[in-house]
């Protein structure tokens, strides 16, 4: 009896939300998993924000392999979920196939481009955000040596590194940048111990600010920097709070906005397909300042980084994109 | 009296015992599911339906099973020679390079059935080459094969990422992968085979490499139990000193066994690279090499057992994905727990029930 009552209640609750908004959004994460404190978690945060605001439930799925990712996207589409958002470039080919099979469903892919009429492709200008934090790193460094630790050695991560180097050199022309990657397999996103070891190694060479673009491995970098009274820079989500006073800033990539906007635009019937490239100008990438790192950023640094930001928006400073020619200017 | 020496008829050792082990595993998995607040019977229904309920579900199950058959055979062949090859993962990864190079070179000029034999050779040759150095180190230097093959998995991953990021990548593309093969470099799907049973394959990537896997099962059976080389490998596996005393060349047998093992692992890439995604991707192996170890253990290193175990793991992979899709409470980590329980009961604890069954059976068996 109690159970029937409960299910009736649940049914009532569901039907009211169905009335409030007639969409069934779905979200497919990258293989890194939902709670990586970084990229995927930002997507999750965007979906949660939408749920909180609109009361609309969403479904999500964490694939463990490329085959499963395609299956998940297709499963959502075939069950009438709309829009279907997939974060990570790994789903590019899966989305090409599935989006063509379901032309009436709206799809969004983050970090890659799929050229179809019902797909919105959201890409970020990570090099611009990395340039800004690189500038801050160059100014904050006392030794003139800064470090970069990437996750898996793929073009996307080199794009982060390349922007960072340009920023650091803009601050100090003779700045030295050490670059290391955690690894070559997917495990590289989730190896904080190795991240910490690499950070230690760079510190031994004299680096005193280290930028980690390495998913959960980056947490090891942040930890090691805090333990050794050096500074670090977080990535994707705002990670300033992880070690207040040691994390100089974070290169925030607003994956949450991409997910949130996808859900909201579909709800408001304002969905548009095509490529959206989010840079500094669109607030798609940014450096983070909050109470946790206020004391680390001096007035001069703030002025310089705001000027750089304005210059990028105005187009007077052009940050080279590694992906455009698979190389980085020396 | 010990029960270990009592022999049981085949239908008990190969039929009843694995079935009971599987039921035990399912029982404990059910407990776990119940404990996190979901209905275990409902979960089982989703798992079985998700893996076997529809044509495309069966297609996905068999697609996964195909990869596991190759890697399972790879582990089994080495195991018969007393070598524990943990490197199937890396050998399959590098094997993919062989298959992809053949496909990239030929797909513009010839149809798939011309490409296929070269791709098989390419995949096997690259996989075997990757097994050669650990094999040589084991045979000549006594470096333990478990350690060296594990290390070669990482070296293989580094090599492949380097090649995909620097050499084989399509310029300007985000994902580190080769271009998509034309139909001449793809293995066709087996929709006609499914149609024979009145099933629709749909989008499942079940392809010709399944048939190649079955042929390899037969060839492995032939090799191990019907050839001189197989006999030498088995002797070496049971007792290396006796084998050497009997005049079986240790170095040669170890190296050949590992080359065959690596070649079989390399052929796994036919399924994933040429059958499913039609291009070489980073990390396409996705753990199939390690699953091969479990498959080989469960299948008692016999091709028939390997096929059955591979299908079981295919069911767990495909059904598990469907289960976590239908029941969001059951996360992907829960699926790994369930797979682990199956390996524990059906693989590691395989003899747990044997003494009890022997006691039960003895009164009838003595007549």
C-alpha cells in the first residue's frame, strides 16, 4: 500500500516536471569518468545547474570504451532523449554516425567538430586561457623558470602547453618552461602520484610555478607544489580552493556552460547547430580569481593579465594554436 | 582420503561445475545489487536482455567475444608452454599498427577480401614482433616473462601514441587517429549470418573477424594437441627440466610459443581496427588483452572453453553496459565488481565445489 502511494507520488512528480519542460536531456561523459574534479565534473556541474534551475531531470552515462560511447549516444537518441550532449573528442566519429541516423534529435559535442545540420560543436580556445595563466606564472615566478605538466600526450594537451609557453615568454622573454606529460595511456589522467613526481622533478630544476593540465593527475601536482611551498595552476574547473595560498590561479574551461546552454537552448527552443568556438572573449576560457588566491595576484599582475585579455579580445595579441599546424613557435 | 585424485565424468567437470560456479557468482552479484537498493532479478533481466535480447545486442556481445577469443587464445598458447604472457594487451595494440598500415596502403586499390589476408599477416607479424624481445630475454637471459611483457605493454603504448600523434594523425584533427579506411580496408559485417537466425544486426560491429577467430581456435587446437611442436610446448609447460632432458630445445620452443602468442594477440586488432572503427585509434584495445587472461583461465586453455568463456565475458561487457544504462544506480564500477565476482568464482575458486560433488557422485559412480 505504502509502495503504491509512493509510486503514485513519484508519478505525480514526474508528470509535473514533464509539464514544466517537455525535454529529456541526456549527457555522455568522456571515459575519464564523472567525478574527475576537472573536465567531466564540469560537464556534470552544468547539467546539475540546469536541473536545479528548471527542475528537469536528465540522464547521464559513463562509458568505459569507445564502443560503449557510441552505443550510449545511440541508446539515448533511440529512446527519444533530446538533446544528447557528448563531452570529449573521443565521441567524434560516434556522433557523426548516430547524428546522421537521428536527424530530428539535437546533438552537442564538446571539444570536437561534427559537421551536420543537427549537431552543435563546442570547441574552446584553450591556448588563450593558457596564455593568460602562463603570463601570470611568468610574473609570479622568482626563478624565471616555470613548469607545465600535461596528462596524456595528445594534441589537445599540447595546445594547453603551447599557449602557456607563449604567455610565460610574454611575461619574461627569457623565461624557461619545463614540459612533461604524465603518460601515454588513458591512465595518465588518473595518476596523481606520477603527477607529483614530475612536479618534484621540475622543482628540483628550479621551477616555482607549475601548471597542471592532467585531469585527476593534476591533483598530485597541486599537492606537491603546496607541500614544497611552491605555486601551481589548476585546470578546467576552478581548483583554487584545493590548496588556498598555493594554487596561483586556475585555467577555467567552461564545459559546464556548454552543457547548460545545450539543455537550456533546447528547452527554450533556441537550439542552433554549427561550430561555437569559445575563447577569452566569450568567457569560454578564463583565469580564476577568488578569495583563495587573492593574496597571490599582485596589482601589477592583475593589470598585465587584464591588458593581455583585452589585447586578445581586440585581436592585437594573437596566441598561436598548436592544432593549426601541429607545432609550437619556439 | 583426498578427493582431488578422484576423476569425475566430463559432463560434471566441464558442465555441472562451471554452471554451479556461475550460479554462485550470480547469487553474490545479486546480493551486491540488492544491497545498493536495486532489484536483483530486474537487474539480471536487464543484463541478459541487454546482451542477448535483440539482434544488435547479440551482435555487440559477439563483437566483444571476438576480441576476447583472440586474446584468450594468445594467453592459452603461451600458457601451454609454461609462459605467462601478460603482454597480450601491448601485442594487440602494436598488432593494430600492422593491420592499419596494410589497410591504409591497400584500401584504395583492392576490395576487402584481398586486403584481409595481408592484414591478418600484418597484424600477426607486428604482434609477434612485439612478443619477440620479451621471449628472447626469457629464453636467453632468464628475465622473467611476466615482468618483461608488462613493461612492453607500456613501451607499446608510448610507441603507438607517438606514432598516432606525430606520424599517422590527420593534420588539423583533434583526435589522434588515422584517416578512416575506405571499404577496401574494412572487414564487412556479418549481417547475413544474423539474418540466417532471423535477427537484425543493426548498428552492432559484429564482423568477419569472428570467423577468423573460429578458424584460429581450430588451428590452435591442431597445434597444441596434434603436432610435434605442440607436444614439445606442453612438455615444456609441465616440466622444463624434463623437456630439456628429453632433447626439446628450450630457447627455440619458448621463442616460437611467444611468437605465436603475440601473433594471435595482434590479430585481435582486426576486429577492433578493421571491423569496428575502420581506423587506428589510441587505446583501441581497451583492456581486451587483460580480459584474455581471465578468459584463458576460465576456458582451461582449451579453444572450446575459450570460446564459451569469451562469449560469457561478451555478455558481461555488453549486458553490463546496458544494465548500467537502464539502472543509473548501478555505476560502471559496479559492473566491474560483478565481472570480478564471476572471475573469482568461475576462475579462481573453480575447485571449491569439487570435493562436495565428488562425495555426492561417488555412491553412484562405483557400480
